[in-house]
C-alpha cells in the first residue's frame, strides 16, 4: 500500500511539473503589442496609415495575444490615453467579435480627431506602454511608435530620466521628415540615433525604423 502511495505521489508530481512547464511555454509564445499614435500638430493627418497598420496587426493576432492602441499627446502617461485594448480569446467567433469591436473603437477615435495636440510626450507613452506589456505576461513584447519621433514637452512635464524597457522590441513606423530635416538631414538622423540609444540603454531588445508601408509583414516578422 505504501509503495502504491509513493508511486501515485510521484505521478502527481510529474503531472504537476509538466503542467507548470506547459503554462510557462505558452506564455513564452504569447505576443503583446502596444501601438502609440502621434496626434500632435499636423501629424494627426497620418491617421489613415495608422489604421492600416492596426487592421494588419489584428489579422495576425492569435488566441492569448494582447493588443492596445494609445494616443501620444501633450502628456501621455495615462491609461486614459488608451483608445482600445484586448486579450484575444480561444473561441474563433468570439475573437472575431473582439477584433470588430477593437476596430470600431479606433475608427470612432479617428473620426472624432479634429485638432492635434500642442505637444508630443513620446516618453510618457512609452512608459505607459511598457507597463501594459509587462502586465500581460507575454513572452514577446513590442511597442510600435507611429510618429515623426520629435518629442516636444511643455515646461512642467518631466521626462529627462532613465526609463525601463527590458525585453521590449521597439519599432518606429512612418517617421516622416520635418521641413528642417530636408534642409539639414543630420537633424533627422540625429533624432533617430538619440531614440535608438535611449531605448537600447533602457534594456529594449531591439530598435527598428520602418518607413515602407507596402510590406508590413517585414516590419512585424519575428
């Protein structure tokens, strides 16, 4: 009897270990994406391109994946700036409903966008995005920044401090060139280099700039 109990306990321990291992592996393969949309100045006119990216990403999402879209404005470190967020269910029909509802929220936001914000708090949006991604527990985490990457802060907003982005991939998309960039390209290149150094020094796993909107599969390939 004692031998049977020991054997049963051993089987239960092995089963528990396999279950825990399986849970860990599933988390490792789950993906979470946080997309930041710049709504400052005239860049708000680029919103239709951002909607194309969102629609593409929705089509690539699998059960357990998480997705959020947030706006970048004068101060962006707030959950109130999240336009839509979701973690997709395993039920295909329910997942389709989730994607439809998500897309509708983004479309309503785009239709209601009348005027761009006065300032651009990219850093605040990144910090909020990193918090969201870490809370999902996903193994693959990405922040997509749809912006010209020019950060403009008011005098009261403080962002000149180290940030934490360990294990997060950062993709800057549709980084349009400003008028001054055309006069002196070093301004554009210097702006991108500054952001690259900042996110990598914060622990980001990768930094990529992509302006080719015709091949989005190349942007988000793992």
